[in-house]
C-alpha cells in the first residue's frame, strides 16, 4: 500500500503540473472530445497539449507495455491514475477505437511487427480507427457477412459493403472482417485485416440519425488492395479475433453508463424547476429518481472496476461484457431521459444558441442507438441467459 500511495503522490503532482485548466470539468459537447488522427481537430491548444502530454507518458493506454507506447502500469496503479483523474474532473485525453478495441486484439493476436507498427501511434493518438463489422445483411448475424477478399498472391482485392461504421468518414484506418473462404462454414473462412481508408476504392456515406447528427456511415469497398502483412491472426480464423474484440467493444459501450450530461442532474432540474425552502430540488419524485440513478451509476462504476480486475487476473467470464454493455446502455438512456425531465420545456428546444442547438434533446435521441450498436440488447440478454444464468433454450 505504501508503494501505491507513493505512486498516487507522484500522479497527483504530475497532474497538477500537466493537466491544463481548460480540460478540467464536464465536457460541454462533442467538440471537447479528442479523437486524434492525421486530421485531428482540437477545441483549444490546451486539448492538443493534454493529448501530447498523456500520450508521451503512455497514460492514454496505461496498462499497455511501455515498448508498445503504453504506460506499463499494474492494474492497481491504473486504478490510482483513474481515481486521480476523476478527482480533478480531467476530461479523457483521447477517445479511440484503437485503444479500446483494436489495441487489445493486436496485443493478443498481432505479430511483433504489427504491434510495433500500430500500437505506439494508437497510444499517441496519431491514427484514428473505425470498425468494419456490420453489413446490410449481417448485423446481429455478423458471421453472415459477405464482403469478399480474393487472393492475389501478396495481397487481396476486397469488394463489399459495411454499414453503421462509426466515424468512418473521419477515420484514417479500418479494422475489417472479410470472407476469404466462401466455401467454409460461415463462422470459418473469415479473416481480420487492416487497411488505410485512403486506399483507392474506399468510400463512405454518412447515415443521418433521428437526432439529426451522423456518427454512422455506410462504407463501400470497390477493388481495394489489402497487403497480406496486415492480416491479424490466422487466415480464415478472423472470427476468433472478432469475438475477442467484441468483448472489449461491449465493455467500451457499457462504459457510457459512467458518463454525464455536462452538469449534475440535480442542478439542471433545480435551475429549471426551482428549489424548496431547504435548497433542494422542489420536486420530490424527480429528486428520488435522480438519486436512484446516481446510486445505480456508482454501483455500475464499481462493477466495471471489478470486471476489469477479474479480466486482468484471467478470471472474467466472457459473457460479463454483455452484462456491462446491456446495463450501461440502459443506464445511459435513463440518465438522458432524466436530463430531459429535469430540463422541462426548455429541454425540448431543437435549435438556438441558448440550448446549443438542442444538445439535450439530440443527445437523448442519440442514446436510443445504445441498445442497438455493438449487438442489440436482445442479443446481449440471450447471451446472459445462456452463458451466465445457464437457462434452458426455447
């Protein structure tokens, strides 16, 4: 414990010197998110500096080995770092599908050359990734994918389409599932490959959501050349990589359950509805619902932490990620529903400077996709019932 306390003191001192004031406090909107990449944009110079400093320290991927750009921290040290970041309300230095999903898969399945090539730039925020999984006819039945990769000796030629590709129009590279053996059973004959989104033949088309925003895209591949050096894992065994990555994706999506809506819900509600004589929100039922949600959110944060501990010890059940994904999605939807209730009629505003172009309403509508993306809630409940609860099938 004394070593951890020494480490805490070191982290606290470093953050005091290196975490800019501009990146402390709740994020006001999407512009506060740092996605990195070769076309990175930053809300302020302080946001760029925050990424550079954390990336140089390896603390954007604190538990990755230092030789791959990570911080080389133990699980307990990483928890100390996370608690100190929460203490000063530091915003995340990097939002990255590379860190959250591809990185763990490369650490497990990648060649040494692939790890050296991709992991350090991912940790520094220099490559922005997207995920090429779902297709128009292969969503929940992902293994039914039809995007083909035809062998051309030292490379493949890829043709097909992906859908719901988050931020594909802004990504630098894609990690993608392709069918390399069309005669094999559908869970076999699939390979996991990486390629640059600037490769000739790659195109994207945004999909506008009910919120009026467009994080998702259709992605098209027309005779795209993919070098065989960018095959991750064994040929025709990409489903093994895909399943491992999906567990990390579902945990990542579940982590939205730990999020916020910019300001404490109680404060939003009190400003809109008013306070009673003791200074509390003057609406007992809403006050109780907000308190219940905040208790659930803290319990969920602890569950996420415990699951991480189990995973690090090699004792986590694979289906736990489905549980976290399901509950985190429900918690985030509840949070934004309460934000709408707390904001009253003002929360319904769709345009205008006062509401930042209807951010509350648009964010609330966006949460409806949480129970679809990364595997629908129905799929997650089936996994939980079958593999965790061991319930009999129909």
